[in-house]
């Protein structure tokens, strides 16, 4: 773990222009860093009069929090009658004394325009790393389709008669359960974190195949591995999302700013996206289109001083959409990811998770049974593959090419 701390600290110094080492007499200033994220994936029916108590799991801690809320996919202004945040004790119950109201330019209620996001004022709630928070949103009326994230893999709670229930520490009124996140899309923390890593992708990143209510998605496992380096990890995965075309949610380039580059304290972007274009209808078979999209994504990240790790697309023989022709496209796309020079480094998830006796398949130990996604063991393996490449990127603290084994990834040019 000491080695992880060392290499990641060097990585961040190398990635951020103008970053210098703080002296003992010059403590690092507190800064806002993303600690948790979900990306809007679609809309659901509004829950007028209800209070939704969203359960979210932080990566890093801090002395205060800000809550990110979204009406990005709504069609009318969204009136939020109350928003609160608290440390979670169990179920929908808050830790006694931890519940605080979130305000918006000093007001306890806010109207979020259609198509827009909103960030709360700082909330003076000290939160530890790896804490569960309860972010409760009360919507007094029906403002049309509710922006949500469908594949939460986390149980949250609903008080059907939600008036004045957002301020309840006791969760007795929260008699309903849901497996989606409503309106909340992020939590920032104010602290000494070194920055954040955004995991950007589709259902593989969203966590499909992992055990619900355990935080075993690969970005969660990566957060565990880099926590000692004070790095936040944000999950911008959307099940069904595509690189080249709109699918579930806007395509990768269309949502890149809002879901990744505009988040607080981002230092590294990890991209695992493209398999839904290959196996979708119609199949996107032009490898040049993938290359152009990856290059555009990297260029936009670099313009913000953010480095980009490309992740090879993993095998899926045995899944219903598999064909030999599509497998050829996957191999060609992976060849570009590995050798095309677009990325600052490459995490070779294909090599790490495939079955060596049948490389078009996931290793059975990592397969939850659908032959496409990863179980908890596979998620941990993918997280470790990415973590090793983050270390490789920082290995000599300078620009240049660094070679590593295929199972760990391949570093590209870092200029």
C-alpha cells in the first residue's frame, strides 16, 4: 500500500500543471473534490409529494459536502421543497445529530430549470472516507419526468407522504424501497484529497453483475485500493451507454463534460466504452470511427489538464449478441486502444479477464453467468488492473514510454 501511495502521489504531481510539493510549514489548502457520482441515465415517473432518501457511498472524506442535483433530462422546472444530507446509521436511519439541510444560495427550496444541474451551498457536515450518506429530496408536486439513474445496485428509501420528512433522522416514515437514484448525481467533499479519478463507461462500469448493496462495482474496489493516496473515485458508468451513438443516455462525447470533465478535482479519466456499439443494432463496424471518437475524447480531457487511461474491451462470447464478425471488430478496436497512441496509458482488461483457453470468453471465475459482465471477483480484478496502470503512469514521474506486462496494461506516450 505504501508503494500505491508513492506512485499515485507522483502521478498527480505529473498530471497537474503547476503542481508543486508542499513543505512541512505549508500545509496543502483544502479543496473541493468529487467523492461520489452517478450519471443521469434516463427518466422515471415523478413521485409527487414523496421524499426520496438516496443512499450513496463516498470514496474520500472531508470537512464539508456539496450536493449535486439534476433536472438534466426533465421537461419542466423541478421544484425541490427540501434537500437534506446525513450520515447513514442503518437502512433509512440517520446518525443522530448528523442531519443537515442543504441550501441553494441560502434558500431551503430551489427550482432547477429543465435541462440543468444544480450544486448546493457547502453543508458543514464532516464525513469520513467510505461513509454511506443519506441524500433526501422532497418533491411537493408533479414536475414531469424525473431525472434518475436506473442501475443503482443500491437500496434507497421513499416516504410516500414526504412533507416535512426530509428532516427526519428516524427512518420510520420511509416505508418504500427503490433501486434507483432520483435527482442526486454527485457529492463533493472539502478536504485534503489529492484529486479524483473518473471511471467513464457503460454497464461494465455501472456494476452489472456485482452483488447489490455491497459496493463491489470496479470503481468502488478501485476506491478502496487508492484511498490511502487520498484519491476520490467517481463512477460515470451508464448501463447501455454507447461511444458513438446515443443509447441509454447520450453518447460518450455528448455527456463527457457534464459527467466527467466538469466534476470537481478530476485528475485522471479512465475510459471503458465501446462494447455496446459493437454488439448493438446497428453494429458500428468502422474502426476509424472508434479511433476518431477516442482521440476527440482524449483531446478534450487534455485541454483540461486531465490524463486519460484507455481500457481494452473485454470478451463476450456466449452472450446472445455475440457473432464472429463483431468479435473481429472488438479485436480491431482493441488493437487501436493498445497501439494507436491516443491514450496516456492503457489498462489491458481484455488480457486480464479473458479465458486463456478461449480468449473470446471471460474467464469463468469472473463471469456472473451472462458472459458479458463481471461478478465481484471480476470487478476486483478489473480494479486492480486499472490501479496497476495508474502506478505505471507515475513510475518515473516524467513523460516517456513505460513498458509493463500485458496483464497490467501498457503505458503510452505521456507528453
